[in-house]
C-alpha cells in the first residue's frame, strides 16, 4: 500500500507519442519517510512496467506548487489524475 494522501492523488504525465523507449511518468505525493531515492526504489519494486516515479512528501509537493515549479505546473495542467 502506498502512503498517498486523499487530497494529493497520484498523477500520470503523458507526453508525445508512445514508442519503444517510452516509460510511464508517475508522480506521487504521500507520507513517505524514506529519502528521495529510496522512495523511488520502493515504487520500482512494485512493478515490472517501465515506470519513472517521482515521489514527494506532501510538503515538498506543495512547496513546488507554491514556487510555480514548471514541471509541477505541467503535471497539474496536463497530467491525468489517477
């Protein structure tokens, strides 16, 4: 079970066309206690799919939103809420 929060659902970012080297960009904000790279490893262990997870604590995600981080703005604008 992933420690995501109801008010911060996982996001899927889809860009361009699917090709052989495509992966799934998955953005998750949740109550993670691990370091950033350990969080990513935790998600990668759950699947054999070509996933590129970005895993944030809620405070990190909210800070990036508040600072108008271009990547997070794109996720919120064009991503698919799961």
